[in-house]
C-alpha cells in the first residue's frame, strides 16, 4: 500500500516514517510532505493509496487540504491530531480513522490494518466531522446510516432511545425513528448541551423543549411532542424537575 505522510512539523513525519517502516512494512511511503500545498501538487502524479494527514496545519489545514484535492482521486485516509477530545469524538462518530499524537505503535498498526478494508471516506463524512469539530454545541448532526449520512436539525430531535449498541432517534414530524449503531453516551457527549438534553433514564435522552407533560406520580413519565411516553428513572426525577423549572 503506497502512502503520503503530510504534517507541517518535520519531527512528526520523521516519527511516523520510522514507526511505519518498523511496524507496518506493507506500507510503502512514496511522499513525505511538510508543506501541504506540495502534497496537493504531487497527488495527481503519484496517487497514493493511503494518506496520513495532520489536521492542524497553517495556511492549509487538513480539512481544507481534502477539499482542494483534485476530483476523481481516491485514497484511504487516517487523520493524525494532537489531543482534542471533541475533535476525536467528531471523527469517531462519523466513522473516520484517526491517530492521536504522540502516535502509539499499536494504534498505528491497527489503523493501517483497518484502512486496508475500509472504503475511502466521503466528502459528506469529512464535512460533518469538520462541522462538529468547529461547533462544540452543534445545531445539526449527521447520522451515519449504512453508506449514507442523514442530517438532522438538533432542535427537531425529540428524544433518543438506546437498545444495546443501537440508538433510535425520534424526530419531529417523522413517523419512524432513525436507528444507528452508536452508544447513547456517544450521542449525549456529541450533542454537548445539558441545557437542552437531559438523560432521564439509562436508555433515554430527551430534548427538554419537546416535553408536553410530566406525570408526577411515583413512577414519573414524560409525554413527548409525538405523544409517546418516556420513563424517568426514580433517581433522576428530582433533578429533572429542577432542570425544567429553570427553562
């Protein structure tokens, strides 16, 4: 598998080159670039099968670099990034491969092996990750359903219900939920807005703006805008009432 290494810091590409040569001999490095524009210029001629791309670069960051790639050239992609908790969650949620700096050899080996069987990333995937990274409290999210991304306005999200490793998104004026393979904790962290979303139960995350009624019996329930009921854990009832009182 031929590869480009792109990072504005020479010591980062040096480290990556040494690790790849030692632990990933199946990767043939055909270009090392500390100038992302030079990498763009070389891309049409060399057409690597894999690109390891730094996100934070001056003049042309990783997302801008991808947007400037000539059309019709496809490659597998692994982002490299310094620790940025929200950026990493954005990549993970949109099924993009990434490595945290300083790069761990075992994580590098796993990422390279995974890239061999992964499809090339789509521009909507990349744009969705960029948007989430730039907007810590997003107004919309992209839900990965199979090979597609479905964009949802956060304000139209009624509630989320988890079932094992799947989460159902109930959306205003949509009869059927959208179901994705993610954890409810990932969704809650990605929405990143405790003033609007409340975890009322281990299996439910509700949009406070779409609650129609709260039953105040011992076993509290929420009646949502779509007239469906959502249970409230006994341990969460008092906290919920306090949160609602501040709206």
